[in-house]
């Protein structure tokens, strides 16, 4: 699938035009992450959540700007989705945010938490946690993550190493049972491996595959 096709799908789903600087620099895997975010938002809407796009200052966004690489939640210029529902704690969905894991920093560069930071493709956090991190300059703790998804947009066969990496992330950050690996490709050995360790796997996920999209949205709905 071409970048232009993914971009068109994301813009249509959000009902907004994506920042041209982002669109001109982004690669297929960046837009694939934004595409999966729209599947999460569709799932949230079906569960009765109200949705709005915001930046780190709390302003409503009409020209979304998503990350092209992992960064800290304290960088306020990027777009996230705020989700609200009567009787429920407000949530935020972010792309490309670093999260503090369990392993302490030893000889690697120091971090504010004293623990290693890990790059998460897509996470959902309680708004109270996200807001506190922006105010204090902290990174979200892995225990605050409500939903986690890793996305792999490949032109060839998925390798078993991807499955091992997903398991490692799940163990390090306590994500078993609330983490999913989503790809545009098949990967039977990867699926066997990650599902054994309580990481879900959704394959052939593309705008042209409504059945696969439904399975992704159903998985997201279980956590909202």
C-alpha cells in the first residue's frame, strides 16, 4: 500500500487534514501507526467515548501533527486523542511515547525515573497520569498503561525476532494480557510465539480488509 493511500485513509477517518510537513516526511510505517490509532478511536466511539484531538497545551487540534519517531510525552506540540465518557476516568491515546520500564539504569545514560525508557508505538493512559507527567517533566510509568499496541508495516515476511522483541517488551513493562502486535502481514510463527506469552496478534490489518479491522477494534474495545 502506498503512503498516499494510507494518508488518505487517516485523513478521512479523522475528518481532518494531516500536517503537510508530517505527510511529506513520514514513511509508510509512520502512517500505519496513525491508521491503527484511528481503529482505536473507532472502537472507543462505538463504546460511547467522546473523542477530541488535542496538543500538549490542551488546545483543540484541527491540523494534527503526529510523531515521526519516539519522543517524550513532555513534548507538547504533538497531537494525541482525548477520550471522555460519563462515569469513567478520561483517557489519552498517544503515538510514539517513551515509557519507564522496570529495569534500573546502570551504565546507560541517566533518566529522571532512574529506569530505562522504552519506545511504545501506541499507548492509552489515564488523563491524570499524562497531565501530571507534562507538568512535572516525568515519563509515564509502565504500570499506568491501559492499552499498548506495537505496529509493524512490512513489505516481506515477518521474522521471529519481532515476536521475541514483543515478548521482551511485555515482560519488561508488565504488558502481558493488554498488549497487541498488529501487522499488515501474516506471521504464523510470530503469532504462535507471542500468543503463548499473552500478547495478542492481529494480521493482514489494512483499510482494504474490513474483517481484520473489525478484529482489531474488538480487541481495543475490551480495554475501554
